[in-house]
C-alpha cells in the first residue's frame, strides 16, 4: 500500500514538472490580425556614414490588428548585402564594401544577419507612426526610435521612414572612431564618424 502511494506521489510530481516545462510557442497575435510579409526584392535599408549605401532584407513581417493598426514590425537584415552607391571607381567601391564586411566592422562572416524587433508602434497622426524597438547587431540589442508612414493599398503594405540616427559605438564598433579607447596603429590619421543615418522603404504583401 505504501509503495502504491509513493508511486502515485512520484508520478504526480513528474506530471506537474513535465506540464510546467512545456515550451512557450511565442507571442500569439490578437484574433483577426493580418500579417504582411516583406518583399525582399522591393525593400531596402539606406545608410549614410560619410559614404552612401544600401542593405537588403532577408525576411520580415508587419502585423496589423483587426482595426488595421500596426501591432509589430520585425525585420532581418542581410549584412552580406552591404553596398556602396556613391563611389564611381569599382576598385575603391569594392575596397570599402570589403572593409565594412570585415571583422573590424560588421564581421559578416560571424554575424551575417542583424535584426530590428519592435516594442511599440504608436500612431502620431493619419498614416504617421512612431516606432520603438531594438536594433540587434552582433547579437546585442540597442533600443532605437524613429518615425515613418504605414500605408495599405489592397493586399499590399508600404513603410517609409524618416531619416534617423544610430551610434555605431553603442554596439562596441570603435574601429577608426575618434572615440576609440585602444586605436590600432593603422588607424592613425584616419577617422570615420560614429553616426550612421538610416532610413528604409519597405513593400510587403498580405500573407495568405
């Protein structure tokens, strides 16, 4: 009898632990929300850091509520796609792109992706919104905010942001920075601004 009671007790504890350890399947969007998947061929992230260039997206989605208001925006940026657009000389252009991909800058071999994950999207006026969320580079999320428009046309959605600023040193990226605490010899006499200006144009389509 005692053995049966002990067995039942152990079985009950095991069941509670098992059920309690069920993994979380992630955030559940409100009922009747609509998901828009970004069209990576028609979407681009523009950058300005002494020179001008673009980055492409690997994936992303924007979610609207039943009332057609944005709930979230999550984007995956392809860091290998970094492209300069204002240098005419192909050799110099390629040199800059290779430096940006190197371990001294974005180390794309180790970190091929960056992300933006929204925390909140707040309406300012018709079609105009304030976005707050993390830019995740090198696996490190830094909270940023910017403004932009969201417009829906039939089964398509478009996001266009105003120009906003991030500081690369927030992610520990000090190479050729005037604020580098431990500059290398090769950096002597060569300084690149810490400020990166960004804005994006995103086209997305309704998920079926």
